[in-house]
C-alpha cells in the first residue's frame, strides 16, 4: 500500500530547508505536520540558517563624505574610509510602522527635518539591518559601514532597527530574528556589547564613549527593557555585556 508522502517546510528551520516526512494513514499527516511545526523536529538547531534580504540604501561618495565628517566632528575620529570595527550591537525600534516608510526615511544621504540632529551633522540617520514584524531581515548597509544611529557609539556599533513602537510592541518573530542575527554577527565580529538604544547613555563617561560635545544627547525609549530582557535571556550563552 503506498504511503502518502508529505513534504513540508518547518518554520523552526528558518523556512530554508525542506524536509521530507513519511506519514501513515489519513489522519496522521496533519498531526505529524503540527508536531513538526511546533518542535522543529528533524532540524539541526546547532546549524540554523539565516536568511537576509539585501535592500541597500544609497551609499555614494556624498554619504561617505558626510560619514567621515560625522566621524571627525562628533566622534573625534579621523579616518580615510567610513568603516567600523564592530564591537557592539544596538537594538532599536523605528516608531514608524512599515518597511517602505522606514526605508524612505533612511535612504536619503542628507538628514531632513529633525532640527535637534541637524545641528550635529548633515549625515542622515540609518541602520545596518531592518527587521519586519514577521521577522524578515533586510540589510540596508554592509555590516562594517559607518551608520548614524546611536550618539557616542556609532563608530563601533551595528544598528538593528525593528518595525514597531509604542503603538505596536515588537513581536516574537522579531525577537527570534534579532536573536539569530546577533548570534550570526557575533560569529563574524568580536561583539562585546548588546544594548537597547534606551540604554546608550549608560556609556557616557566610559572608555568607549566618543562624542565631542557632552551636551549632545537625545532621550530614547526604544526598544524598551522588556524586549531587551527577553533578548538577553535568549542570548545568555554568548555572555554579552549590557553596560560599560
Ligand atoms: Zn533607536
């Protein structure tokens, strides 16, 4: 008697590996599917597959020039190219509720509006990664390109923005995506700190704080202590520091 043959993609396998499962009878297939979806059975969790979609913002000569200017004026760093040696990951939320709208804010080279930031430099704000509410990860800039997202710490920090805010708390899918993305980044770079943007001022006065104007500060609440608590629980084995 031929067995029904079921092919499925397990969400727990990052939707990237297809498993084939033999199931018996007529009722079992659905139950087996459910169990596999819930447990990720058959997946090798030690080898998760991360999927990142490239969605680059403009990084032209002008953006590089403005980045170098920011590095010099704000961080006091004279460099020849706008690159960073990543030692920190800063997690954010966008307070803008769609990928496209956020992309359109980060894409221009020069900052628009935001008078409190304009005075500090013409370089537009951005981040390296943008995580949608369903956990889809987009890369806006190469990991080691300079981006303006966290005062005093940009020169060493990779920024991850998550679509959400006080009107839409970050999702479990985003928590999972941030965990996997940071774990992957830690395998590539010597990441010592993982912080929420709301925690950045804790680094003032520390060895790693590099901002030439002690009064240039903005008050941040993203992504909030609850999301960071859950993220740190998941990242615990990697022993990142949360403060200076
Ligand atoms: Zn932020």
